[in-house]
C-alpha cells in the first residue's frame, strides 16, 4: 500500500492553526496519511457565516482525534464544498466516528442546506508531488471508474498520461483515493485556476488516447474550486 507523506505547511489552516498535536512541525520530515474520507458538503451561506463558533468547535474536536491529519477543502461556490479528510489509518478514522458523529449533528448539520454526502473512502494510492514546497491553490476533483483488467494491462498508457500531465505548467500532482473495484477519486492540484484551464487543450486528447480506453465508465467531474483549507503540498514516497 502506498502512503502519502504530508509536508509542512500542508496541515496549516485545518490543523496547525487549531494547534493540532498531529500536525507536522515545519522543520520535521512530515507525517504519513494512508486513508481518506471524501465528502460533499452543501452549507447555507448565511447560516454558515453566522455559525463560526460552531465550526470552530467542530474543527477543534476533529483535530483532537488520534490519527487525524487535516482536511483538504475545495470551495465549489455557493456554499458547496468538497472536504478530503486525511488520516494515518482506516482504523483511526473509524474509531473517531462515535465521537465525531454527534459533534457534526450538533455543530455542522444546522448550518447545512442539504445532508452531507459521502463520496467515498479509501486508501491513498497516489501522492501529489509539490516542487520545493509549491502551494496548491486550485483543485480539480474527478471520480474515475477503471476496468481492472484493462487498467492492469495499460501501465504504459497510464505512465504516458502521467508524464505529460506532470509536464504542464503549474501542475503539482494528484492525490488519489482508491475506492475499490477500479473506482478512484483523483484530486488534481494546481497552483492556479488559469494554469489548470490552460492545460486542457493538451491534456484532453491525451486522456482520450491513454486513459479513456481503460475506463469502465466515463470520468465524472465532481467539482473544481479554490483550496480554502488544509493540505497544500504533498510528496509521494
């Protein structure tokens, strides 16, 4: 299983700012995230703005849970947000549920316009690579469904796609979450939205040639947006 080394300042905003003991020290070699919980949250903008104390309470208690490393938040606009909660292990994430569930019901649920949607959970199988601590300010989140047999036989095509993807200006890497049975959430990290959009004319045909033949269903765009909290730089190892 591949893990993700989290480098400072990636737990900033979501964990460091709250004084979380699990956050990395800026001078340390980092900690490892092996598991992710990905949720789509829809907040009522007015209630959320008025509920800062409730949000702070939730984030404080969340940050206190053993193994919790922080949240990568992607703002989709109009109160909608994708939250990728990073944990050292699946067991630690599951062990926190009896504590976190009632806290969510008390603090966050009253601020929501719709129930929180679980997109998926899984092992981190791909680490986003940042050069020299580059900061990711924009994310593209996709749900991909690969045919396991075709994917296993298509290693060269995957390598070609990843090489060309990595060559695009402003691309920092991909955080991949394995949901099982060929299904995967990929969070593509970029320095800016403009750089992500500028890469589309190059990347689109490459995806069609390399990855699309390996898929069991078309790639689904979950959302794009500015990173508004949490992990901002990663290193694969």
